[in-house]
């Protein structure tokens, strides 16, 4: 586990580079990072410069924090995130959320690309995450708990903030953006699921499946940061269609919807406190 001292070291470095106080955090998923390009007066900090930050090697992910102004709000955006399947510990995967907390982030928008498990969904649609299933059998809070960071046994009955979900839904309807609301299942990857696994995941109550988001959402909840989770459904999950899954398809669909996605997230930020 990273210590409070290490979190503060990373915070101090970032803070020395900026003179604003961002309160909204953004984690940008596969192919969705270009939202950060719209941030005004940006300070761009490469992950390799920040103490204890990892580097992601996943395709479609840069390795930069972008801090500045978006729709009148001060934001800190992760352009590229760390995945469990890259071999990082969940502590490494979620360290940036701890640092965001130290910076003063109160609300965190977590985005991802994922597969549609619910057969009524279509690739290219967006989904507001209502709840999640942790199917990985690991938890980022396993280990010694520092009570200064959060409670030992956090309540997860409201991980995805109800007010933020309602705001996102209202905005999607107003902007005519095809939107779903559902349960996101976290799968470790890097393999996509088998058709049998997707059948199981659907039976267990999930509407979408992906390889990220849940660790960050758990740590944010531990840190009392409000979370909004937005998924981009890039493909039908394994076994639903005859074709095999590919990362190229995921990136291609994420690319197709990135303008709409950007428009949507900016409209949400515009209306956030
Ligand atoms: N499964 C898991 N992760 C994903 C998928 C999927 O079908 N699509 C994009 N990320």
C-alpha cells in the first residue's frame, strides 16, 4: 500500500506545477482520451514525472495528466489509466485516485470502453453505470487500512452517485444521446470472456463487462469522492454475434462515438456543482 506520505509527495509535485484547485476528476478510457484536448489553459504532466505513478502500455492510452478548465470548471484528467491486466497491483492502479483526493477532487467521472452483455444494447451506445459486480476476486482495499484515508469496511450501496446519474440521464435525453443505464461487471482480462462466461455474467445481473473502473470506483468511495461512471459500449460481448472480438474494433467504435461522448461529458461538467 502506498502511504499517506507517498500520496502527499505526488500531490506536492503536481501542486507545484499548477495554480488552480481542480475539484472534478476525469479518468478517460480506451480511445476516449481526446476529451482532454478540449481542456483550456492546460498543464500537462507526464506520469513518468510524478512520484510513484505507473505507466500504462495499453494501446489507445496516453500517459498524461491534463489539468485546466473545462466548461467553466477546474478539472484534472487522466489521459490513460492503469489496468490490472498490465500487471500492476490494484494499489498502483488506484494511486492516482488517492492523489486526486489530496488535490481536492470531490467528484470523479470514470469512463471506459466495454462490451454489451445485455442483448438489447447496441455498440456505440453509452451506459450510465448504476452499480457494479466485482468478478475479479481481488479488492484494492485489501491490506492495512489507514483510517486517515477512509474507513476499514466501506459501504458500497451508493458507489455511483444517484444525483450525478440523474444529471447524466437528463442531459443525455436532452441532447438526444442514445443512453442505457446498467450494471458493469469487472473482468480482469486481458482475455475477452468466453461465451459461457458472458452467459454467466448476464445471469448474475450485469449489462456490460469490462476490464477497468471498479478498482478506481472503490477507492473513490473509500475516499468519499462522488463517482459518475460512463461506459462506451464498443461491441456486443463474446458469443452474442458470430464474429470474434478484437481490440481494433473496440478502438474503432470508441473513435466513432468520441465526439458525442465529449459533447455529453462536457455538458455534464457544465451542470455539475
Ligand atoms: N469485454 C471486456 N472488456 C471489454 C470488452 C469486452 O467485450 N469490450 C471492451 N472492453
